[in-house]
């Protein structure tokens, strides 16, 4: 395993209280047996002398074995992927080396329960691997399965190593911390995204227009998809094959799309139901679930467009989980930065109002078509669109809950559930 790939761990050198150490062989029990030995010698009681001597000898062996058991025991892990979607599996190549002359009769590797990750085949409070007979200078390797369970950015965290004497009269536990981060993206949903028109204001401000595809250069044909224009139909090929086929034209301008997300409608009011804790809990849970669902729609929409060759950018007035403002991500085909922000974002507002979107507009970053996601269309959204509708390219608003302003903007706004499809096959991400 190369040094660049392996994750170095920091040994916190924390010894936690042992759960299975016999009281007869606790750290200070040897003094009790020593007193018993001296008393037996004083009274010349041979049976007690023999028993005390044996127990003192066993105590010394077990205490030394316990204290030395986890010295120079070096765990290492390597993730096969550091970025995945909720519900997606990954694995860790784990190893532990006993880099000393003292053998270990037994060793336990423990992963504590994490809300973000399910270790093994099912959720459990403590994921434990037990190893028998780790000899001197021996290294053991194995694979641990995991599955992303909750969106966010997480450290692999702490791994507990537990060992002790060969009789398991005493034991010791050391905690190691691995700094490697795991980015868990929102769950992908089965979605259908609308196709773009072939003549739109692509990379051009206002209503000047511009061709996305050259109608004279045909790249190939494919089966009809909902939203395809009738003028793209290849009638001859459709008649010959019995299937509805459309032409695919040579693009003349890079297809780019911007997704904007206003999180203000998902911010939790901690005083919404001060007098009713049950209602407050239900309210907070609903807000959190709605926020996660919208992020799943955004991620699924972006992945679907990426598979169509459309570069997707992202900007939001939400906060980074560490508390600072998120920077806009320009459209790019790799779009790892886009997905990373979906893992990092939390439902807190970094900039109130539409000021950050105004700034992007004036800097020319909204010259692409863009999709605006929000909890509900507000008066502020409505006025912003009316003020800038002659300066922006193609825009669509998608909202979760109806409002009077969604009716006023009904020509360019729809509920988010229009993306959802009955097809059980979920679009898969690639990066």
C-alpha cells in the first residue's frame, strides 16, 4: 500500500475503562496478593503461600501483557471511494500490523455506530471484527463494507482497538482517529428532465438568441424522448425501423446550465411552537425532510443533465456546514465541486434576500439558462424576476409549496414533483 494512498491515523492514546477485566487482576490487586503472601509467610501457611505466589505471578504476566498489548499495533485504512450518494455502497481496505515481538492472542477492531454510515450488512450499535493470534511482526488485511446513510461530509472517525492478555483476564482499549473525509451526496431519485430548445439565449444576455445546434450537421439518431421537437424527427428511419427516432445534431455552443437554490424557506424556526414540544419536533422533522428531498431533486436533475452532455453550475444562499458562505460553482462537466456543495450545504442563510443573485447577474454569470429552486415563490422572487426578466436568459422556477406568486409566474414555474417519474430505475451518478 503506497504512502500516498494509505490514510495515516492519529493515535489519541486514549485508554477507555475495560468492560471485561476481572476484579482479581485489576491494576492494584497485586498489592492485595502481596499482602496475602506476606501474611501466609508470617503464619507459615503453605497453601496460602502457594496460591498467593501463583496469583502474583499471573497478575504480573497479565498486567505486563495488557500494557504492552497495543504498543506498536498500527491500523491502516484505505477507502475505495471518498464520494458517494446516499444508499450507495463502498468498502474500506483495512489492515493492522503487530510491529513488536509480543504476540496477541486476540484483538478486536471496533467501529462505533455512525448515523451517516452503515457498516457491514445491517445497522448495528458497534461494528466489531475479532482477530485471533496476531503473531509478532504479522500484518492482517481484510475488507469492510459500508453504505452511505445520510447526506453530509464526515470523517471516517474513530476506530477502537481492544486487546489484552491471552487469558482475557485484563484488557485495554486504544482509540485511533482517521482524518480522511467521506462526502455523501443526496439520494438520487428517478427523474425526467425537460430537453432544451435548439434555439435559445445560450451564453448570450437578454433576448438576443443563438443556435445551440447546427441543423445541417447530423451526428446520428436516437429513440424519441419526451420533450423532443417534432422538427427533429427522422421520418425515414422511423418508418424503416418501426420506432420513433429523432436526429442528433452537432452542437455549436457548449450546453451549460445554472441551478440556483434559495434555502430561506427551509430554515428552522426554533420558536415556531414554543408551547408544544411535540409539534415543534414534527415541524423541525418536516423541514429537514423537505430540505433533503429538494437536494435529492437538485442532485438527480443535475446528474440527468450531465448525462445529456450539459455542464451544470450551482449557487445558493445557504451556508457551508462550517458556517461560511458557499462560493458559486461555474458549469463544468466534471462537476465534483457542484456535488461537494450539495454535501456541504446546510439550511442556514448566508446572505438574506436576492442580493447574491443580483451580483451574479451583474457579473454575467447568469447568461446561461438557469433553474431556480425554492420552498415557495415569494414576493421577493416575483419582484426580482420582474425587475430582471429582460436581462436574463431562459429561466424556470421550481417550488415545493404553492403560493399566490407561483400563480402569477405560472408560465415559467412548476412544482418540483414534475421531475418525478414512475420509472423505478434511478439515474446513476458518475464523477
